[in-house]
C-alpha cells in the first residue's frame, strides 16, 4: 500500500514518527509532504530517514522529477493528514490550497483521512466543528494539551490512525452496518473477593479478530476479560465471569457472534469476603459446579454463531469439534490444536469447520489468520 502522510505545524507531530513506523512495519511504502510550519517542529530529514523517500516541501518541489504535488497525489493509495491543524481543516473544507499539502489534497482521488490536533477552544469552534463533520476525520482524544489546557484536541494515537487507515482501504460493503461481537480472553470465576479460577487464554486471537472485522468495515464490539490497545471506534466491554460474557452478548444483539473467549466449564462456589486460612486449615477444598454454556444457551438465536475449540488430543480433535458444531447449532467452528501453538502465542493454525466443509489456515501470525477467517465467515 502507498501511504502519503501530510504533516502540518502542530506539537503532535512527534506522534507522526510512530505512525510512520507502524506502516513501515506493516510492509507499506510511505512518503511525506510537509508545510513550512511543520518543518519548524521536525526537520524533513527525520521523515526521510524513516521512510527512505524524499519529503515534499515547498523548497524542493521539482517538476523535472516526480517530487511534486501532482505525482505524489497520484502515487498515494491513501492520504493521511496527521496532525491536521484547525487552520488546515477549515481551508480543506472550502478548497483553499495555498500550500503543497493542501494542493495534494485537491489533486488526489484517493481517500483522505484527517487526524485533527488543536487547542480545545479551536477544536470546538463552530467553524472547525463544521469542517470535522464534513471531512473524513478521526476524532481527537481528550486530556492535558501542550498549551496547558485540559480538554478535547489531542491527536488520536498512532495505532488508532493506523487501524482507521487500514479500514478506509480495506472496508468491504458486505460488512457495512453489520454488528460483529467478538469475545476474547478467559472467564474469571471468583472463589471469594480476592481469589479466582481462570485459564491461560491471552485474548490475542480475539483481539486480532476484532481488528480484522473493524478493518473490513464492520461495527465491532469486543467483550473481554483482558485489556486491549485498540481504536476507540471499537466498542470494548470489560467482563469477568461467564455470566458477564453471556449478559453482554445478549445486550448487544449482534448479527455475528465470534466466540473466541475461553469460558471455564466449571466455576467454584463463591464465598463473599475473604476466606481466612485460619478457617480452612491446611487444605482449601473447592466445591465446583457446572458453568453456563454460552453458545448452547444461544443456539436458538438467529444470528450467525462461530465457536472456537482448543484441543490437545490431535487424534480426536476434529471429531470433538464437529460434535460441538452440531450440538450447539453453530454456523462454523475454529479448531485450534494447542500441540502446535500454546496459549499466548503470536501465531496460530486454524481449521475452519462448517457442516459441509473444512478449510485449513496454515501457521501464520494471528492478525493474518484473523483476516482470512473474516473472508471465510463472509461466505456462511
């Protein structure tokens, strides 16, 4: 992917370096166009070092080569203006192009994404708000600003902008307005108010799936017992127990449910407060009871349901997965053999199983497996 990043004169420019690194790590080609004001904050050499490409700035526009605003505009698959000052936003809205960065904006036919950065009063000014609503902007964050004020106006974090850019390029009309609920992590079942029973699930596969569905254009909700560093455009619900997961799923009423969380089959009898050692002696005996089976409880629901099954028994794993598929009336189940990838791994190998076919997704990074699963689930 050819990523063109426009940089304006804002203190948030330091975040742009990290944004570039994310695209470079993703294997994308990156070029930068800067305003004169931006060059007062960071030298063009910094961006040339990161991108290995010539920065387009007023002083070096060259019509005898491709270093000019028309060629840069044509080259880009996406144009990201980050940071975008209030001045730039308001000019872009009415088509003023009095610098190279804005000339590129008028010249490109590729999607353009603005990441606003401004003082709170400037950000909330009616004129700027009109521009933010009309242009394709990623909402700023709130917090302590460089000027000392506290409020909205902080440029979105690089990872948020990165994911939103991937969504702009990769969104599929099929997933538009479809709500996809993804569960992740392992359920936490309390013994008392300071102890619990859980499992080794890292939540990485569920996080990868939430990102993949978001990138493809779905309305994504991630329900998890873990903390995840994702875009605020992905709704996140923090839960603990299987009962919490079940309640959150029902409240969301999804079109698709991707049940990647590892839910405990049994839960201990809960004791309020803290069990004292003096009360139990040398042994703590837990009385366990069967936990709610979420997918089985939802088997009559009309939305699409995709389960996950982790197995160590290679000989019988496929049979167990197929039985679960039928018993819980699932549309598909993803079989994960833990003999190849244990909990917490950054890679996975999945067998995607439906009632009439199986697709093997060979060993790969979880992010790549997740994107392949999205396409497989689309065909259900």
